[in-house]
């Protein structure tokens, strides 16, 4: 497929109206540490939009993905909470199993790096872009997401240059957490690349595994996606996460490594066998990648997780040489990380500029800049012919800010999740948003 220049479009997730700190994600240190605190959905959504708009003003291609309906009453009904009205269902869940109401109210879909795995047209055997929504079966609160995610992605990527797959079967053998464990390397976005899948467990009995926290991505899941997407096996590389890193709170690869084009930025302890990873990547690409490895002696695993140094974005800013690195503001607050980044900017490597962003609300729940974005390679034609109004310009940015200011609460405490008005507010806002983004009816309440 070739219809004009190819761009990497960063689709940022709009933080949902029920953004709260329930501490649901076992293995995510920040999520656990802030569980039970009061959050600010309005501040969270605005922080995310401000980051996306700042990158758009740099000349990067930015777009948005909408949040999902929460609390998700259909899931509560499937769990046996009955009621003639949705408010009664919520009240019954709050009384009988408040932890399940919290899970059904999670705004975790904001982290759209977990929404899907996407293989661009240049890599696939049919020349089309293939999309597989993640099944997210390792966590109940995230396993709710795939059906709506699929509808949203089909609404945005609607023409026949895209192929939409069903999520993988939701058994633990095929546990799939999406693009958070998938990276693509290439000379330029429109040319054939190497797709890099990172897993935590290969399911072999004798393999080394984490002992404290679960491995959320399996090798069989990665292999199934590669087959479904029609990828050339010679240009696919699989690598195992270091179990030591998982036990330190590295629940996804994008918490310990980030890559773009011909650069891989990673921690010394990111992979089980780094030498093997490098050799296989270089062989598959037919060229030497640039590797920037952060020594554990400079930044410990604990400081990497605390700061989310690697949950960052590597970006090719138009008109500028080298690569820009987008990191959360916490990287300025953790001494070892800030010192390292200052040395990195001044050093002899392709990362020439570090940009710090305030994403505190998302960070407190365990997600940084990379969690909030899904990368999609698109041509000029695919962008201009998309019916959805999701590509960020100043008008859409201002419309979204106004929408957030109009509909979002300033604060949500765990006790507020029992309020039936929260569901009404969410549905009213999403109904308006789906029209604003021109994506049609994608939510359960719109389809019934």
C-alpha cells in the first residue's frame, strides 16, 4: 500500500469520567501505593490533553481515543447483581461486593497502549494494517474493555485498508496486553520493519519466571498475533522480560524499555538475555540498531519504576535532527533519574532533547506517557479519508477541553463510586463525545 507519506500517529487515550484510585492492578506498584486516595478526573483528563496538544504543536501527528462507559452495568449484571434499574444494580453491587463495583468503575481504558497490537501495512503479507484488540484477561477490571475497544477501533479505522481481528481467546495461555509489549523498528514508517514482541512467560515448565508478581504477556499470545497479522517470521523477534524486573513492578515491557525507528532505549535488566535480543534484532533488520542501555548502577530498577523513566515516548520531531524523549515530571524528582537524563541530553547519542510533562493523576494510578498512547502508522490518504474526527487540531483540542470542563468531576473518592448519578453523568458525556468525534454508536447503552 502506498498513498502518500506514512506517519506514526500517536492516539492518546482521553481519561475517563470515573478516574479513581482503587488499587486494582496487582503488580503495578504505583496503583497499589495510591489505592484508596481521592483522585481528580477533571485534572487527569486535562493533563492528558495538554500533553497531546503540546506534541501536536511540535508538528507531530496526534489523535485521541475516547474513554469507555463506567461503571459497566452489563458486567455487574453478568456477575449476578440484579435490578429493574441500573441504579439498583449499582446499589446491590456496592452493598454485596464493593470491590467488584470498583473494578466495574475503573477508568483503566485510558491507557490505550493496552488497547491493541497493530501491525502496519508495510509489514503484513496482504499490504493491509492489522489490528488485534488485547484480551486483557489477566485482570478482571481490564477484561471488560475489549468489546468496546473493538467497536471504537472499527469506527475510526473503517476503510478496507484495515483488517480487524477478534481478541485472542481469553485463557491464561493467550494472555495479551497489547502494544505495551510490542515495538516496531524500521528505517522509516512506510517501509518494512521488524516487529518486536516481549513476553513474561513462555509457558515452558522449566523456564525461569517471576516469583512475586504475575507475568501478564505470554509467548503463545505473541506468536498467535504474528500469525494472524501475516508477518514474515524472519522479521519478527520475540524476547523474554527479565523476571527480576517483573518482580520489581515492571508489569509491561513499556515500563522498562521503549523503541522507535532505529533506537532502543532500555534498562540493563529489561530482558532475560540482552545479548541475544540485540543479535536477533540486528539480524532481522539487516542493520545495527542504536542501543542506549541504562546501567543498574546509574538507575536502579526501583528508581526506574518509581519515575517511569522508560514509560516514555521516543519521537521524531519534524524539522529537528535526532530523537526527542517525552517523560513524566516524576523523572525530575527522582535524583538518579534526573542526573542520568541530564547526562543523556549532553551526551553523544541520538536523544537530543528531554521533555517533561505533568501527568501526576495518571502516574498515581500507574500509567505514564507511553501508557496513554497507541501508535498507528497511517498514510496521508488514511488520515484525510477517515470519517472520525479524532485527529487533533486546535478546534478539536478546544472542544475537548470544553467537554471535560463541562462534564467531569473535580474529585472522586472510593465512596463516590456508589453514587448512581455517576453513571448518568458518564453516559450523558459519552453520548455527546461520540457525536463530537463522529464515531457513531459504540457504547453498550447506545446499542440497547
